C-alpha cells in the first residue's frame, strides 16, 4: 500500500542556523541589555530557525483540535463517560468550551477535526461552525478505536489514514495563511492511550508515565496502570515502529496529531504542543522524520507525570508551568500571546542607534 | 507634617472570602474537570477576592512605569551610564522600547511617570506622548536621588512626596477606568537600591539579595555588594520604618511604586508586580498597610536572586518564569494576557448544564 508517508520527504531539514544567528544579532542591537528578555529571546531565535528568517509577528495563529473516541473508555479509565467526547465537540462548535475562550483571547482561529468521534449527532456533511465557535472539519476515519486492552485499537491502515487526515487538515490551514499551528485534542480515555504510547516508546515503567487524566480516584488509577501494563504485555510493541505502536494502543486523534505535526513541520510552520497527549504524538512523530523537535515549541508542562518525561525526550523547555490538565489545546492557546510577543520584540523594538540610547559604559 | 499616609486608611481589608467562594463555585460548574485549569483558576479566584466579585474580563489594563535616577549610579554599579534613564524615557515616549511592544501586544495602556529623572531634555510642561508610545506624566520630585553610599538618598519628605506622587498617578488611571494596574520601573542603578532595601527589611545577607542587574561583570558585582554592605552599616536602618529605609537607600521611582501599589490596592484594583524592584517596593508597602499581599499578583520570577526571596516574603507564586531581567514592567505586561484569559474563563465558558455535557460517571 502506498501511503502519504511514501510521498513526503521524512528528512525535515534542521533549524536554519544563519536565520537564528541573524535573529540573535538583531536582538542584541535592541534597546535592552543583551539577553535580558531571557525566554522571549529564546523563542524569537527558535522561530527564526523554523521559518528560515527572523519572524516579526504571528499574524494568523490557528488552534487545531483533533477529537476521537476510545474503545478503552468503556473500561472505566476516565472520570467521565465516553459520550462526553461528542458533547464537547458540540460545545466547541457552539463556542462554550475553555479552548474557545482561550483561542479567542489569543486572537487565534479554532478548528476542530472530528477524526473519530463515536455517535456524533448529525450527518457527515460539510464543515460547519458558529460565528463565535470552532469550525468543524469532518474527517472521520472510524467511529472511535477498538478497546486496546483486548486487541489492537486500530489497523495499520486506520492509523495511517488518521495521520494522513491530520496532515491534510493542517496543510489546509497553512494554505489559508496560518503562520503558527497550536495543536490540541479531545477524547475521553486518551491519557490511557498516551501513557501506553510513551511507555512503549521510552521503556519508562507505566506507573511513572501514568496520571489521573481528568481526575480518577485511587482505585481507578490503579486499574488504569494495571490495564496499560497488561495491554503492553499483550501487544509486544517495537519502539522502532511508531505506526505499529499508534495502531495498537493509540487513538485516531493521536494519529491526526502526528500528521498535523509532521505536515506543519515540513512546511516550516511552528508547531505549539499542548500537554501530555500532544507530546506523545510528537514523540511518535520523531520516529517518522528527522530533526522534528527543532520545529516544535512546548507551550507548558502539565501535571500529568508522563509529560515531563516526554518533554525531556523531545529536548523541549516549556514556556508555562501552570498546573494545567485540561487538554483541548488550552495550554497551547495560552502560550500564543507570549510567542507573538517574542516575535514582535524582533519586529517592533528600536535599536540603540535608532533610539540614540547609550550602550554599556 | 501631615502626609497622605495620615489621610488614608492603612488597613486594607482582606480579600473578599464570599466573592472568592462564588468564583470557585462557578469555575466548578464550567465544562471542564474541576481544577483542571490549575493556575488560571487560582488567578480567577484571586481576582474575585480583590475586586469583591467574580471578574469576567480585564477591559482596561494599564502599565505604569516610574522612572528616576540614582546618585549611586556614579559609583559604577551598573553596566550602563546614568544618562540611559532619560534616554529610555524618551524611547518609551517614542514607542521603541520593549515595554511599548509588550504593552501594545497585551492591549494595555502605557504611562511613564518621570518622578525623578535627571537632566531630561525639555521643560516640565503637561503630559505628552506619541500615538504609539507611552503617555508621559511629569511628576518629578527631585532630579534623581543623592548617592546612598555617602548619605541618605532622600529626605523623609522627598520619600513621602514620591509615594504621594505614585499614588496620585495610579488613582488618576483608575479614575479613567483602569481595571488592572501593572507596575514597572526604569532607573540606572536601581537594583543596587532594591538590594539594599530588601537586605534592610529582611535581614538576609546582601550577597544573597544582590544580582547582576543589567549585566555587570565579576569585579563590578563584588564592588556592588561591598558598597551596599558599607551603606547599610552606615545607615543603621530600622526594618519597622519603611519610610526611613526608602529615604536612606531607596529611589524616587521605588517610592512612586510604593504609592501606586498602595493606591491601587486600597481601590480594590489588582496590582501586577513585575520583577525585583517592584517586589522591593511591595515589600516596603506591606509595612505601611495590612493585608496588602492579597491584592497583588506576581507576574514572573526574574533571574535577580533577591526576587525569589521577595516573592517568598510576600507569599506570592509567580505566573511566569522566563529568566527575564529587563524591568520596565516587561514581565508584568507579558502576564496580562494570561490574567485576562483567567477572567474570561469565568466570563465566557458554558456550564455543564448550558452545554448539555455529562458530568463525572
């Protein structure tokens, strides 16, 4: 079978060194002590490396949220019932969810991709959305995954289709002018899937990469860890085969995220990761393309214990640490104003010469 | 002498408990797992406690930057020459400084108060400002302080006048509708002054509260520490007398910050602190009014080593940790979009009932 993976170059070039050097040199000409804007300067230099030129503004940021259901949710691994996935997609479209508020506050567009929601009301017609809500893209690969605790969550073809759909969704946004892509997800049960992926890829014990998700109690948490351990023992996954790991224990929205991350990175558009689940997707994606982490920006570090491990493996320092654990792209949206501020520092500040300010004595 | 301190009630009431409880209860009705927005929810609850009602937006934030010169700057304690203070005020008015970029990006107004700049070009006429730059308020108490290493930086009357000018400046902004006040400063030499204040108030050794400021080298850093130690030995300050400490080793802009912080807090307007110098001012202000820290929001933790000590004494957790060390209110401005997002979460999200989303299983 020929897949989109055969059609794109998995060798993403490394960050553009001369562009980073140019941004760094410009920052040192601006009316402030060199390096005094700390992490903002780091972001500005990173943006230049990604885009291949100093970046002076973020004009059309977009948040893309992939939503899908998980067969394993029937096993009581979440504090919420599975129907919440579809209900929250409706909430996104109506404009009432946290990510709606945070994307609006950040001046970002919001797109929700139904890549595998079970039992959404309504047909599979064209994209919709309310004025204040998210635009809904219908790209359902399957009505949710199968239960990863009894067999593979997806076939390899389904996993590849999800990656392809995610890539198409992000390329469509980039074609419309998006100059920064923040990624998020919605899927009851998906921290179970993400913990299984991260344990499979890193070899870190399941208990160390598993958290409370939406807020399960102690007995449910212990069941969640035991279920993931048993599933990994059953699936016998090869960490060098990201597609196999994704198919066995992943989710359709995680596949969508993998495709979106790869598609944006190959297009030299900065990708802002949200929390643990988008991080797990990024870790899968690093197995499919070279130099990927250089193209990523970590918005925050969540309270999910596996997230710190993922960020460490990706070599990323998060911008925010606000003890978030919502998902939806909420942390990624919150980081957009800071990333935009970093770009505008490059674009709008006066140099010492322009402002006639004296340099160091 | 009768001062403004005799005319206002220094007993600021504690945070409004019922308003905080109402905000917290509302947050738990919204379509997200309870507490899953972490630090954002903490900010929303804090805003409610300050304003006495749940806060649903930040509509007119303002950044107020106090600028003044320091006699001690002649001693080589800064990497930059003293004339940079006036040059940077001109840069603020022209719109080319970091704080201009960051205030604009945050949708905040920007006011610069010349409370003691030496040798600014131009007269002491009415307030001015360009369309894209800061509004300049002329409230000069003196053309800079005297050298704190040879005698008191100010008289008590000058210190009180600076506090009064700061209070007037902030009350004027609140009268015009400001619903959040972020404070910043500009003054070559003022980390020396702030380190002396914090050492005097806390008893922490000078070397532990002194940093590199704008970026001095090792020999200059050692001179800075020795100079502050010698000055404190000479002045023999009483930590229970904040006005005495401010007069002896403070700065006019630090006095202005004390007044601005007290004025906004007494008006129930949230005060967003920037870095080490605004923190030192807040620490002075806590000696002049009860319950003050409840009214404050710490924007970030800077790389100045004394800042963490100040935040600990104030009992404040910073929103950001971006290794900033610029001042000007830059970190405070960067935090505004996050504070606004916290308010809008309270104001714009749908409840479980409104969105017909199922609660925990």
